[in-house]
C-alpha cells in the first residue's frame, strides 16, 4: 500500500492530504454515495483509486465494497468489535431498521434502493419487537438515538415531519443490508444473549427476540 501511495503522489497531481482526507471521511461516515453532493468528490476519488483504498482499509481489518447499482462505496468490519461498542438500544434500533427494510424493500423501494417510512412507523415496530418505549419519550431523544445511523449513512432524516407526532420521515438506505447480513444477525444474537445473561434487567433480555426474528426472516 505504501508503495502505491508513493507512486501515486510522485506520478500524478494527487496530494497526500487528499488521500488522508478521503480516507478519514470514509472512516467517519462508513459509506459515501455517488449522487450525494457532500460525498461526490470522495466517491469519485475512491472509485478511481479503489485498490489503494482497499489495501489501506485491510490494514485496519476492514474491507472496501462498491455497489454500482445503488451508487455507494463503503467499508465494513471483519470482526464483531464495532457491534460490541454499540449500546443495547442502538443494537435494537439497528435490527428493527433491518427488519423493516427487508419487509418493505420489494414493494416500496426507490430507484436507489432506499425506502421511506414515517418516524412513527419505526417507533411502532421497535415497540412491537422489543416491548420497550425508548423511542417515544420525545422528539429530541428520538433524533439523538438516530444520530449515529445518520452519520454512518444508514439512514437520513427529512425536514418533513408528521403533524401529529412531529417525528421526521426516515429514509433507510440499502447500506443496511451490508451492515446487517443474516450472518451478522446470528452473531449479534449470540452477543446480545451473552450480554443479557450477565445483566439483571428484563429490558436487556427483551432485545434477544428481535435478533432471532430477523434471522428467521432472512435465512
């Protein structure tokens, strides 16, 4: 990889700072989209030097992927460490988003593979799968819980809101399928079970159920 970087800098107009900036940008957001204005230059640069970035991320135990149909490039981990850093609530939200996407992508997906749902639909499905009320306390708390998934390009939040609940329209991106494969769901189920067994609250154990549900739907 280091020889590739040196050759690229010596033989082209590419600067080292551009490589570092793009590497850090993808590391921070996990996915970049071809048609998203903020991502466009990074998508083009990574696409042009795909092997270079693939080698770079492999050094950190991550693999680089490109989906030309839906126009995104992203990284994913080869281990479960990233999921281990998630809170139980974050994990439950992620699995709920994946279940919703799986159930509705065939009938209502957009050209870019995304689907749009109301915020209240996520709340309803989350409560159904987990028997928890974490997402209904307030709009500010709802937005805070989804902040990480917005940053990682798993979803976006519209400025359009439901007049009754004041919750935004959510667009779930096809990148959710990269993050939450059936194999990952199986591994997560075991991770959650292990963590729940060491905890004493019923809130933790209730989240085992949604991982099992996801695997039944997918496999």
